[in-house]
């Protein structure tokens, strides 16, 4: 995922969470908001409930890898915030990928 496709500011996270639509999956909570940008941006949130810093960073890397395979960043103008739940750690990578893939097809 390129840096231009990432949401980094907390204001953008808050705006997407408060004004967008939310979808609940077993391993994720996904908030989606349409924007006027020409690209899709993704923000990933992994709380301390998931584990220590090494675990959280590994989870974020896996979610970024899934997003790169699933999302076409130039096709739609969306802001997406993905909040990772603790169920992500006990579910296989393929199941986590298929959950996010099924959701992104519907957007």
C-alpha cells in the first residue's frame, strides 16, 4: 500500500468513523465514507487488546497485504477505516482475507 493511500490523521479517522457507514464482520469493523478525492485511502486501527507492539504491527502488515490484493485504489473515491478485532488472531489468514474480500466486492 502506497503512502498516498493511507489515512494517517486522527481527524480523518474520526470523520470516517462518525460520518460513514459501518459494517461488522467477525474479525473486523469496517467504516466507509465517500469522499471527493480521486483515490481510495485506507486506515488500519489495532488496539492494545490484540497484544504487544510486535503483534499489532504484524496484524497491520497482514491487513495491508490483504487490502493490496482486494482493493483497487484508483477505482473509487472512498475512505476506509478497518478496526481489527481480537478474533483476527484466532482465525486463519485465508478466512480473514475472504471476509474482507466479500465486503469490498459489495462496495
